[in-house]
C-alpha cells in the first residue's frame, strides 16, 4: 500500500513528563516508582499538588482514585494508596502522584479547594474505599446508596454481598447550605422540585433537585448513582477479554469507543501495538461511533427544544449505522467487537459500499437538520448564552471533549497524543467561543463532518494484513489449530481460562471518547485478571459541574444544558 | 313558524355542529399524525385499517375504556370537572360562528349558525377564553408540582395573548363597524381583493400569532411540553378525562381557523368559481395544515421569551395598528 509509507509507528505513551518546579522544590521528598509515579508522603500532598497546579501548570485534575493492596502479592508500605492523575495545560504531560495512607487513620486532606472536580472525585473515593478527606465540604456517598454499609471496592468486600436499600435521599443536607450561601434563610417562597430521575428530559436516570422561584432555578443539587452496577468491582473478577462486553455498557451510545479505550490501555500495558489494519479498522469504526454518539446527543437536545422533526432526520442515519454495525459485529448497541490485541473479525465484503451509504445518509441528515435550525431565530434564542461555561472554569472543572472545545480550548487527544495514526489524517478540531449550549451543539455538528473526513481518508489508506497481534500469549489461535493440534488447543484453553497475562504495573491511558477523555487506570498483578480498573468517564466532571451551571436559569434552560453536556448515565454511574 | 320550530331547528343545528366538529377534531388528530409523519420521513399510523385510518376509532375505544385514575390527594370534584370545561367552552363558542353560507334544504332556508347574535365575535372570544379554566383548575387540583407549573404557564400564556387577540382584532372591527361575524363576512363580499387581510395585514399576522398561543401550538406549546414540565396540567390525567382536554384543544384549533378565515380571508364568500361553502373549508384546511407545518419545522420558545414577545413586541404593534387605522378612518 502506497499510503502506508506515511504512517509513523505508534508510540506507546509513557508518562515521561518532567514537572520541573515540582521536582526542584520537592527534591528529596519524592521518589519515583517503576510505573513512573511520584510517591509523596501523605502530609505533603496539598503542597505538592498546589505546586504542580500553580508553578508547573498542571491545572487539570483528571481523576482521583484509591488502591486497596490487601490481596496484593508484593510487599506494600500500607494497605491503601491514593492516586492523583493530573495533566498540564499544554495537554502533553500527565503526572500521577501516589501517596500511601497510614493504616491507623485513613485520612487525608481534601484538595477540593484547588480543583472543582475534586469534590465529586473525593466523594467517590470515600464511597468506594472509605478513605476520609478532611476539610471536604460535603463528604457523602456518590455512587452507592446512602443506606449502604461498607465500601464495595475494598478487597475484603465480597462481590456477592448485595444490600437492600430503600430510603430516598432528600438532599436537603446539600440544598440548605447552598441556599444559605445565596442568602435564603427561609424556604417558604421556594418550590422544591425533583427534575428526574424519571423526568422525560433526564435521558437516563439522573436526578437534579432544584429550588425554584417561579420557574427560575435558585439552587440545584445533582444526585447520581441510579445506574450504578459495580462495573469496577466486576472487572476485578473477570479476565481482560471478559471485561470488554462490560465496557459496552459504559457509554452505550458509542460502545465501540469504550471497547477501543479499554483494549488500547491493556495493549499499552502489554507493550504491543495492534497491526496496522486493525488500527485502521479501529479508527473507522471508532469515528463512526463518535458520529452516532453526537447524533444521539444532538437529536435528543433538539427534541428537548421541541424541534421534533430533527430527531428523525438525525436518527434515521444512526439507524443505518446500526445496521452496518450489526452486520459487522453481530450486535447493534453492545458490539463487543474489540479484543485485547485486535478485534473479533475482519471487515466483511462490501463493507465500503455500506459505509459510503451510511456517510451519505449522515451528511443528508445533518444538512437537513442544519437547514431547519441554523438560521432559526427561536433556536438561537433558546441556545445562545444559555448554560455558559467559560474556558478557565471548564479546565478547572475537568471537562474534556466537545464540551471543553465549545468553551474555546482546542484540546483533542487525537491531536495532542495521537494514537492509531491520527497524526497522519487531515482533520480539524472544531472549537466554540462562548461555551454555551449553541457552541456545544455546533461543535458536535462540525465534529461529525471532521469524523467523516477521517473515515474517508482511513478507508482509502487501509492496508491489508492481520487484525490480531501475532502473539500466542495474547491472541486466540486459529480454530483449525484448536481442533487440529494439541498446542493450539492448550493455547486456547489457557487464554480462555486464565486470560491474557498482563505484566504487573499501574498504568493510565486515555483516548478521545465521543464526549471527552475516556481514560482507564488499570493495575495488574501479573495475572489474567486486573487487580483494579478505574474508568475516567468523560461526563463525570460535566455532571459534577451541571448543578452550578444551571443556577439562575430556568427549567427550560436546565433541560437544554443537560442535553448539550451529553451526560450518559451508563458511564457516569458505572 | 312557531317557537317550537325554532327550538327544534336550533337543537338539530347544535347536535350537528357538535357531531361534525367533534368528528373533525378526531380526524384532525389523524391528519396531524399523518402530516407530521410525512414531514418527518416516517409512516405514522399504518396498522389499524387501510393507512391507519381506523386508528382514531382505536384511540377512541382505548380512551373510553381506560381506567379512570383520580389521584388520592387531588381535590376530587374540581379534578373531575376540569376536563369538561375545555370542550364545553370550545363548543359553546361555536354557537356564534357562521360556518357556511345559507342554503336551501327541501325548500327551507337554513342559516348555518346556531345563534346569530349581533356581538358574535365578542361572544366567541369571551366564551373561548373561559376554556382557560380547564387547564388552570386541572393543574391546581392535581396537587402535583408539574401540574402546578403547567397551570401557571397556562395562565400567563393564555391571559397575555387574550390582550393581543383583542387588540389586533379591534382595528378591522373599526373599519367594519359591527361585531357580528355575518356582517364581517358580508363586508368582504367583493372577491379576493376585498379581503381584510390586504387592508389589515398587521392585524392578520398578530391575530395568527396569538391564535398559535391561544390554541397552545408550537412554537408556543409551553403548557404541556414534555421535556420541561412532563405533561403540564395533564400530568395526572388519563383515559377519557385526558381525552376531553384533547378534544377541546382541537375544537379550539378549528374555531380559530374559522375565525381567521371569516375575519381576514373573505369567510364563506365564493371565490371565482369556487362556491362559498367549499372556499371556507379550503381555508380552514389550510390553516390547520399551517399549524402542523409550523409544529414540524420549529422548536418552541421559553416562557420568558413568550412574555417578551407578547408584551414588548406584539401588544405595542397592535396598539400602533389601532392608532394608524384610526387616523386613516378619520
């Protein structure tokens, strides 16, 4: 293939960043472990993160998570460790700060005053691991029910131990301080209203508790977790390939991208990169998934606005894509198409024709919709200057993907840390200027066009070749070997029963998901089952910010803001 | 002709109007679904009868046989009576609407109007606005926050647009000098050129816009918009009680179409070779289609934008129109 000459071999990204100021001022107080993580003593954590944030420009907190080393095979300084994942404003460097917690007292200072997103992230860690954050404004459960006893991601919590919880959280413990901050001491003139979890516009099971004056939202509190099903706990009990069907259920609007993100991360741990053809197929199908994810988001948002016709204009092409995906993968919604080291099977004959037909339909649908709304005064009045997120705030909130780009920050992992030959494709990053609902919608429309550009280039350049890594320790053998000789049979047996053995390490990697940075932080102990998996769902920070954004607006605005942030309960609640 | 004959004639007319308009309202739901489906590239109802034509019968049976749920904490008498107000007021308003030109049946001249009162238009608008109580009472008696929000929206929307409707129609009435709809119709007897829409274009547009708001159609369908207030005042209603709101709404749509046709577009006067009866049917069909077309094409506004539109744009324009008409007439 001629085009393949352009292709640069893919780098397996390692956190090889150098936060200079931090290293200088903490010279003899940190150490680096074999996973390139900075180990810092617990008492310096605030100081260290402040230094990173202010002096080294690491002003994006990607995630906070904990690790329970109870059943770990090697010696550990203490049972629990906390990991902070940060990224700098050039988007090129990622650092991970790890701190071991004293066993006697599981307590650490909260960093919620430094990063807005830390508030929810720390609540989740408290919920799942029972680690207490001092000075946290409101340390309560996040994903699990408030009556839940114990901390499910601890290694000594049995996976089978279900609990029956019934009491509803009235959320007044959060609402009253918020109202008092705004000067409302009496609540007699306010109406309290639950927008969700079963509201027609909550698109899933998301609850927003509002205090209303007329229809103006004075104060709002969001509650999530209605769709929490313990994805991360399940991962600790399955082999790597068995986890792939679970990832389908994260962002179910673009299941393939979750497949890719997980498989890509595990391949990074294995130190392999999938063959060129597999990379191209991942780009093709991944971009197609991004398109349908955007179509869902846009269509739902327009329906919330009453522009019902656009729903069919956008969903009909999505239907065509689903037909294509079902032909290719055997399933429409939950595709489970990727495998560690490649994918289930190659493209079918005539795939290109079907793809071109899909693209034509998508282009027509997008053009029709835009012709209805682009110059529509009502549409402009409803979306412009509604749900504004300023660029600075968006970074602090930890937003990513189209939501961040709508605020005017050109951050796209496909550009800043290209994987799968994205550096060789000619495409643009769409950015907005204001960060309102209008920008978020228009950025998505433009990204659909850019994804089509990528697909067209990828389809032209796709090389022939294998679609699985040629390594018996990773890929399943051919069926003729399984049935034909004992080596093949044993190989198959070992891979199915024990899983792909991933070298022991702690690893974070992310790809550009449909609504932002979709990251996986995986800890392996060398066996075929991950020791810990933590997803960094792109809409988690958006949902954390949502309640504050809608304050001051009306119910109608809140509905549009929620839709435009593209909150998907599946990956939010895990 | 004795008094008895008049009573019988009126009763027959009333029953005919009730039956025909209720039928039209039901048929309008089918048309709406088909027209929207066509515009949205789908099929709409297809399974009951040829092209789903019997869907409305199926819907009717479903509505009548569904369990009648009255929420435990609602204010029951009001909750039960509220849905009746909607169609009742909508049909009563039609008493003063002349639907067709008069015609002769078996040598007997029929005036297709139930009551030719000399303040016809006042009567129609007055009675139609009583219909506002239906969603208002329904919303307040449901004891449901969404219903309450819907009721609040109803009051601000319908009450505000009453003003625009009234003011916009004032200017044409000044030219005609009568409140009887028959007189208004007769004023435009001179063919297409004599239509009031040409003489009062602003009033025509304002009345149309207000008509969309009064009948709760997109882009002003804020009263029961699903994505914001769940189902507004009708959140707790089901079965035929809910159906009655629906019938009232469609009857209102038909009334508004008749009013616009009679006041601004020459009513039931014959155009060229088209006889008057057919002419007005074509006109109201066009307006009903317009309602659907707008629904398919546009998103809806926000309540505060609706108020802005009403009080800061439409009402000043209506006043200006009256002023200009006054100056011209003097």
